[in-house]
């Protein structure tokens, strides 16, 4: 599986050109992309690259691999973002947030000219919700209210916990409710319901944001381009 992730990540990095602003996603697959970009910079095969990280984790990796960083104060548009996903449906809609960075990841995705998603074939589903609950980031003040709301619209929310048996806290200081809705036939409708709630900061449904999905399979690399399915 690690070899699959590495293969997909390195294929995605081929889209990165010198002079670009690159969004750096979060997760085990994106690790390989960040590492590869750093190697190409050190070898002189890429130049004048700056990255905008989607989490403290990816920021630390970028520093480790000597990728210069920037912020939205200097660049309000990203040329390309490379990120992973927890689940991908046939329309290239995504569930993201397994690593807890869904809020910043969605900011990067919406600010990007091109969003490249890298996954292994186990992440593909006919519809969302077959394999993964939807991470929903909520402010701590509203957690119990939002649990009740999510149950009222058919969800089964579970407060995400850390290894120390305390609630997981995002980089922005919020909680995450991993919410199982079963098969999500109409993710656009669920998206609207979630976005109308004040206590919900962000959710892990990424609708119409992926430009291309690169899938590492046992038979090699497969590319799925938006509107090609």
C-alpha cells in the first residue's frame, strides 16, 4: 500500500512546474508528494516554488524537506494543490478530514486553479458514505447542540478522540464529529444542510472541487479527470 501511495504522489508532482505556488495537503499519501517536491528542489529540477501548507503537520514536513513557505497574505491564489482523500465517488466528490485538517484543506482547494487528489484504489466508491463517515468540525461551545442536529437529519455522530482519550482538537481549536450518514446519494443536499448551521465550522464533503484524481492500482496508475465519468 505504501508503494501505491508513493506512486500516485510522484505522478501528481509531475504537474508541478517552477515558479508555482503549491498547496500542500495533509496525510500519509501527501507525505510522499511533499518529500518529492523537496527532492526536486534540492536537485535543481524545480525552482522558485513556494508552498502553502494545510496543517501544522504539512508545514513541519515542508520545513523538513526544505520547501519555502508562503501565506495567503502574499499569494491569494494557488496554482496547484496536491492532497489526498478518504473516499472518492464516481463524480469526483470527496470525503476528506480523516487527518483532521479539513478546514484548511478546503480553503486551499477553493483557492486553487487545480486540485489534484491522490489515492489508492481502496478509496474509490460508487457513492460517498460507503466506507467513511463525514468529519464535521464544530466549535466546542456547540458540540452537544450539533450532535442533536446531526442525529435529526439522519446522522450518527461520534466525537473524535485523541490517543490520550481526550477529544481531538483541530489546528483551529475545534472538535470533530465523525458522522455516519450511510450512503450519501445526494451530497449537494447534505452539504446545504450542514452549511446552514452556525456551530458547524466546516465539513468533510468536498463537492465539485477535485480537478483530477490520480489512483494507484495494482495494475498501475489510473487518472480520472473531472467530467470524464
